[in-house]
């Protein structure tokens, strides 16, 4: 009898649980699902940059349990490399992966969110974004375009570029045709260079044919995939123009606002996770690529440091450029002042932490 009573009670509990599940099941099934298209400014062959967009899509899928699917298109597959901003702003597609300095013609303030010559490193940029109010400012800059931006990758400190001829002094930049975007490009122009803006897929043929005399992209990993080492002999460092270049993932406001609260968290955290992984990828793969340049291509290519006098001249031009660009409109001034204030704070810490440590390592 006791065993029979237990079975009856257990059956009642299970039946109640089943009823609850039956009530809840339609809610689970009815949770909305979203299908986004993501366009990039990167050729498919660049495994780290284009791969960042692919990884972001994978994170969204897994973290949302399949409720947010993101289909990725490389540059030119759906939208031209430099057409992604307008495509998402106008709502043609939901999101893009690119770099903010490409949109300087739309708003000068956007340039600070990609790379600032002699500015912050990757660690510093992340500190400004996540703890110094940088993301809020970025949202303010993109709001008139119906866009919501997030950091989604960082190259770390780049190389200064590939040059067909040796650089001995700042006068070698006079008349030099160089592919270089953003604030760095404006600095080169101040030094007398002619600045050309090209997407990644068009750089090699331009350099090979002599349409340009020099180019920067990122560093050994990407640059060799683009074949730049086959079109120019001299690879210079350091990347004074892009010490911590940020990639962005940007959503049309309508698509972002349509997400329920939990999926907004998913896309934000997916971007943060990708941001960390891209920097790790670049720091590792560029180290491997540099080793390859110095061994496999020794004699064909040379890895050289820019002369100190050239870097000093660029630093002077950079200070002038930042003030000029920051004076173009009220938003640019606001962003410039925020960046300048945070850089002073961050650099004061660097002077007693990162910098002495690096000098110590170099000296022992």
C-alpha cells in the first residue's frame, strides 16, 4: 500500500511538471529569431580581419542558441568595401565590420575611434572605450546616421608601411604617393606626401604598377597575404600612425533596437570577446610573419626602423593635425578633448608601468 501511494504521488508530480512544461513550451518556441546580414571592408583572404567578422557571427549564433543568425559577406560580395557605412545607415543590411577612419568625409570625429597618430595602444584604446566614456561618445557621433557602434578587434601597433625606396629623412616624403587613411594620412600630407585611399584588395596592383610608391596596411601577417612584400623591398617600423587600430562592428539602430534585451547583451558581449581574440591573433601571427620575413625573404626584403628625425617631424605634424581636425566641428572637438584628457591620464600610468618594463626587458 505504501509503495502504491508513493507511485500515485510521484505520478501526480510528474503530471504537474508535464502540464507546466506544456504551458511553457509555446513561450520557448515563440521566442523571436533574427537573421542579419553583415558586410565588411575586408577581402576574404585576410583571415584575421575578415575572420573577425566570421567569428562575431559565430559567437552571436552560439550565445543566442541560434536565435540570432548573422550571414557574413566579404568586401564586394554584396556591398563595395567603402560602401558598408551607407548600406547599414540606410537599412539595406543590418550590420558591418570595418574601421571608423574610412568615414572621415562624413564626420571628422569618427577618426579618433580607429587610430590616433602617437596616440593610445590597444590596451589604452580599450581602457578609453570601456572605462573612459569612449563608447558613449562614439554612439553620439554615429547617432545622426542611425548607427550603433562597438569595438570589435584591434591590430595592436602596426608597421609603418612598405616603401619602394629607402627613407633617409623627412624630405623623402615630398611627392611620395602613399596609401594611408585617417589622421595618419593627413600627417603624411603635411610632410608633402600625396595620400591615396584604397581598400585592401586594390593595394597590391597599385603598388606593383607604381600608381603608389608606398603603402601601409597592418603588419607582416596581413601584408604578406596581400603580396605587398613582392611589390616593395623596405618594410618600416614603428607604426607611429596606428599604435592601436580599432575595428568596428556597427548595427543599424532599427535592427539593434528590435532585439530583446538578452540579445542586445549577446551582440555586445560577442563584440567584446572578438575584440580580445583579434588582438591575440595579430600579436601572434605578426610575430610569426616577422620571423618569416627575416629568414625566408632575407635579401629580398629589409625590415628597418624609420629614422628618429622622421619620427620627430611626424610627431610635430601629428600634434598640429589633431588640433586642426578637432576644430572642424563641435563633435570633433568634444571627442578630441575626451581622448586628449584620457591619454594624459593613461600615459602617466604607462610611464611607471609598461614603459619602464619594456626598457628593462630590452636592457637585460
